[in-house]
C-alpha cells in the first residue's frame, strides 16, 4: 500500500526533555528519532521522515530560527509531504503557531504539538499528542486550514490558540472561539469550516524590533517614553479591558504613533478590543483618534508577531486591514 508522506521536525521543549541524572531538572535532549519511536502506530499510517532541527526550550526560539524551520517545512511539501508536524516547547507555542500561520501558503496542513509532561514523567502526554498531531496532519479535512495546534485531544487554530494554564495537561484553549476540532477514538472531527486566511510574503529584513508593554495600575511612563529613543520600529500595548491606557500613557502613545505603528490589544486574555464605545482620555476612541490601531480579537503576543511580519515586508501601512 502507498502510504502518504509525513515530515516531522523536533525543536525541543518539554516533549523532548529529560533529566541528565536523577534529581536534576529536565532539559531538551530527546531527538526526533526517539520521539518517533514512542509512537510505533505511526508506521501503519504514513511514510515518516523525521529531523531534529534544534533542541531548545521554546523561550529561546527566535524569528530567524522560525524562518529556517519554515523553509524546512516548505521543502518537505515540495518533496511530496502531505502533512508536516513540528514538536516544540509549549511556552511559546501560541506565538510560533501564529508566526507560521501568517506565512504558510500551502494547502498541506502544518501542525504544531508539544507536551506538558516530560518524556520520562509518569503519564507523559508527548507520545499521544504526537500521534494525534500526525493524525490531524494526515486528515484530508485539515487541508487549507493553515497552521493548527494539537494538544490534549483538541485541535486549535493558530489565530485563536493560547496557553491558558502554566502546568496543566489541558494548558491550551481558544477563548471565545473554542477548538476547531476534537480527536475522538483516533478520528478527527472538525467542528467548523476553515477560516479565510491572509498570508503574508516572507520578511525581507529581520533586524527590526517591536516592543510589547502591558498597561498596569499606576504605571510610570519611563519605559514607554523611551521606545522611540531605543530604536523600536513598532509597539504593542496590552491595554486594560477593551483596549485602554491611563491618561499619562495616552500623551506618550500619541507621540509614538506619529512615528511608528502602535497596536493596542486587551490584556484580559479573552475577547475583543472596542472601537466605538468609550470616549475618555486613554479610551479606545481616544487612542484611535491619536493614531493607534486596535487589535480586535488578537491577543497582544499575536499582535506583536503580526506587526513584526508586516514591518518585515513593508506592509505596516496596511496594519488595520490585517487586524480586521
Ligand atoms: N512547559 C514548557 C514546554 O512544554 C516548558 C519548556 C518549553 O516551552 O520549551 O515545553
């Protein structure tokens, strides 16, 4: 029987972690080949190729590294892969998923997964997540859905997924939107149709910087006042509630927004920013008037990824249309 080609890359993270010796903290050392050996069932589902592209905690992945992973994934598609799976740490999974999704111009599914329990921990979830991720990657209904995250029996779209718990096995959810699909007895059940995606060209530069600051009660303006001086090319604010900041921050943001793009998202973890509800100084209406853009449902971290990519391909003037 001609099995479909499936390409898997390991980048590190808890799924690849174990202690060097008893009593020590876990570190990424487990290769993609070893991860693959933990899911022997896969042999009957696909012709699998696996590569260990790096072994890092996901906090230390960076955009340059992600661009090289992306080019590896595109090469796998060119070689005939019908699904691509990447294993990595879960700490930044919601950001890497968005990064890849904005740039993934193939119908072939690109699926990210990881684990909350390390390789040798009792009840390790890595093998089950990897097998589920491969099932989703090979499922014909996963085509034209861009990048998705598979964790704990659920499939989440890159645009909505968030890590909403620090240590629980059910650490991932899609606030407001819910999972795109569920895995039931090894079968993938989509709950809704694919969303329309706006894919960006690859960035032509990578040295630009986008800062992200969170509004907090009685915060001073020292850092925000220095954003331009420090050479940032864009700013994302995780604002209060529906996208608000203090009066003190508002004046500074107006000056910054005259020079570089500023996006205001909500720091609440769920829901959208407003557009036309509040009129006080520092409200969304005031900030829009002063040149800032509202992130809508995009969380601050995903808004920062979008802005970095837009600046990288000189499309920052179109930021509003990408936030819609
Ligand atoms: N809990 C994280 C993980 O799942 C910690 C390490 C990391 O993100 O690489 O992998």
